[in-house]
């Protein structure tokens, strides 16, 4: 099985209960994690971006979503990851060449060799990333 790297939008669609297909897809992903059918790798950058977006973009107060975020990230099938300094410079090359955010360049770089990104963002496909479709 390839490695699966979780993107911010999947967490956000789940914890803020965004209406529509993305919420349903996110719910399925986390049900698979909860039942042990999926194992997900999660960057601290994604956690940071989730909290920032919930509070600054969606204007949701921390006490309205935080416990659900903690519960979600407490699932045994979610493991946090980070990288080494030399690997950071590889990500900088992607930033220099592509018009994407740092977290997206990071997820793309992580998934490049043996993984897939779990995301609803279409630009991962244009980067050449493999995207998990459930």
C-alpha cells in the first residue's frame, strides 16, 4: 500500500461539517482510518494550516471545533511526520518552479515517490501528484 498524506481541506470539510460531497468523502476517509482500513501520515504544517483557516478564514471560534480536531487526530491510524533540513531544499525547488503554497509543495514532495495525497484540491493533479480517490 502506498503512503497517504492528508491535506488541510479534508480535515476542514470534516470538522466544520461543510455541506456537500467533500464532507461525505472526508467522512468516508476518517471512517476507514477509525476502522483500521487506512493509515494516514499528517504533517504539523497541515495541522497549523487547519487551525489558521478555521479561525481566520472561516471565523470559527476555537471552542467550537477544537475538541473534534483533537478527537480526529487522536485516531490510531494517523501518524505525524516531519522532514530533515536537506529535504527542505528539495521542497524549495518546487516552490520556485510552481505556483503553490508551501504546505502543498511539501505534500506533493512527500507523495512524489511512493505516496498519494488525500485532497480535494485539483492542482495536485496538475503538479503530477497521485491523488487518493477512496
